[in-house]
């Protein structure tokens, strides 16, 4: 419960409209409002002849704009100076704070609170999931209201604390990036000590399984054949340097999977994303044995009696030889990616199997330690995410 009086917005803001009739050939900057208090953002500009609305409204700095449909989900925001002069449709009623009573930044931070969202939800009515809030109902919302000088003091305090939280979040992200960078440097230096001459990857393939296999063409497997369950089909988004991301995998029926047996993967196979980040690859884990790949993936079956798959994976991730080769062979391509020829010719310095395994054990252990650091950083991120709501709760109860 706030120690200050709760006052309706109708006493603190005024509805405002700066109408503009859309003119074909003239471009209008549009502004949108993110959910859950995430603020306003710049949308794509629209030609005056392309909008279905007969009238737009210009917004200015410190206006409060309300998304009629999604206000119940926190889609209310204060317009920042950078977005002044943008336009909204009639779906975004606009209000302007009465400065003698209300500090605009006070409203800005209130729109980020659960108690404000709850009121927006209570004031919204409608059917078919479209619970719109009418402007007059929005004005019935109550907010805590200290004197303007006190509003200013508290806002400055909130913003100082919010800045520290943001700094901590950025620092956390930099720590993770630096840890990954250090792993890559150490792996590169370790691989650089290998004295064996570079050989093409095709020398280390399992010839009994066609070595390198591109996924089925669209005619063999199209999106209409995907279903919610059955045999998983891996797509390009599942292939990540950190390992196979099995979330969101597609599926096909058992009958379809039998038709595509040649495209099944085995534990220890290497998968390459044909497009996107050049050289992005991963090793197939045990749980994905027998799954299928689609056209955007290249499967590499390695001769495991001669080469350790994880060693080749580390080589492709961190070897300077591979990096230089990919840069040379991808340069000038209209769309970055790899094909079977590029993959088969990747230069690899491969020592004895025992030494490969020693290098893999060392680098995997290093990666595990970094993984532990990332987990700690993820936990700290979750704690940081709870700080601002807690600060706002105390601020608007008069305890800050």
C-alpha cells in the first residue's frame, strides 16, 4: 500500500490528438509499444497511400501512448525524445501529462509495474481475446501521487539504480564473451603445436557410409510432411557450435523415415550448417542417433578407428588453418555457407589417435569450466532481472 494518495489519471493527463490526413507519396514514421513495460520503439515507415486509416495522429516527447488491445499486457509507454514526430493510428490513444502535477518520468516507470498492468487488465473489456481498453476507462486508472519534487527525487533514485543494474547486466555478458574468447585462443594455440602436415578432411571419412552426405532435397522431404511426433528431423537451427540444440526439432512418420534411411545420423557424426555462420558444426550426441537431417545440413561420417570426431570439431572451431581456408573459399559468395566440396577439403592437422584424445580431454575440461561460469552468470542474470521490479515496488510504496 502506497503512503501517498491514489489519484485517477483523468486528473493528471489530458487526451491529445495531433491529426494528420495521410497523403500518398509521403512517408510517415510509425511508433509501436512493446509488451510488459518494455517501452516504445520505431516501427517501419509507411507511405500515406498504403495505410487503411483515414487519419493518423502525431506524437511528441513525453506523450503517453496506449495500445488499446494490449494495454492489459503492459503495452503502454512514454514517448522518448528520439521518437517524437512519429505517428500512430486510432488504435493508440494518446495523453499528455499535466506537468504541474505529474513528472513524465514518474509515468514512465509506473508503466513498468505489475500493479499498473493489473489495472489496465481490469479496465479492458471485449470478446474473442481482444479485450480493448477504451480511453475513458484508461483514465480511471489510479496511481500513487506524491508532490512533484518528491516524484523527481524518487525518479532520479530509480534511474541511478536502474543504470547500475544495466551496467551489471552488460558486464555479465562481457564476461561470457571473454570466457568463450579465451577458450578459442587456448584451443587455437594447442592445435597450433601439432607438427603433422595438413591433410584434407576427406582422408578421414568413413567410406562405408558415403563419408559426406547432404540432406534430402525438397521433393524428397517437404514441410507438409512434418508432424508433432515421430522420428525427429534436424534442421539448420539445431546445429550450434556448443552442441546439438534438439529443441524445436521437426518430426516425420515412421514410414517416411524408412524412405529416408540414407539421411539418418549416427552418434559421433559431424553436422554442418550449409548456410549462416560459416563453419558452424556440431557432433551428434547419443540421444540423436537415428534421427534425420534436412537439405540444409551436411552430415560427415568420420572413420573413428583413425580419428576422434571431437578433435575434428575443435579443429574446425579454432584452427587458424581452417579459418583462413574458409575465408578464402567463401569470399565473394552472395550468401555465406559451405557445400560438400568445401567441407571435404577442410585442412586438418591430425596427430595420433592417443594425442587427439588427450587434446580433446584437455579442451573439453576447459569448456566444462566455462560452462560452469556461464551457469553462474545465468543465475546472476535471473537475480538481476528481479531487482528492478523490486525497486519499483518499493519506490511507488514510498519506501525508496
